[in-house]
C-alpha cells in the first residue's frame, strides 16, 4: 500500500516554473528576432566573456538566477528561482550555434 500524497510542493513547483518558462521564451525570442543581439552574444561567448554574456541576457529582463555555460557549439542556460525564493524547480535549455 502506498502513502497518501501531498501535492503542495508539486503544484507550487509547477506554478514557479511557469515564470522560468516565460523568461526562457523572452531569451529565445530576443535571440531569434534580433540578429545584432545574437551576434554580440555569440562573439562574447566565443571570447569566454562569461560576465558580459550574463549581463547581456539579463538586459532582456531576466530576474531569475541564471547559470550559463558555453562551448564552441552551444550555449546552455539554467534558470532557477531568484535568491530568497523557494528552490523548487529549475529549467535548463540549450541553443546550438553550430
């Protein structure tokens, strides 16, 4: 027999990830629709300017915690609730440039 489930945390996580999805959409929309922005971002990443890449992405209006890594083929972005909020969820996505 299985114990009763408590969905409180589960539903809170689902609600919180909706904000992360909106921010991921804002990032992908900006990169997809603004070639100047995309070029600048790639150039900074190729030069390993981690802090500048972070600032450029945050300029879109991203408020969540953001961890970024990149290699010659891809940028990986992980969004989490900002500090002080419940660490309930995480959203990671990758964009390939080669």
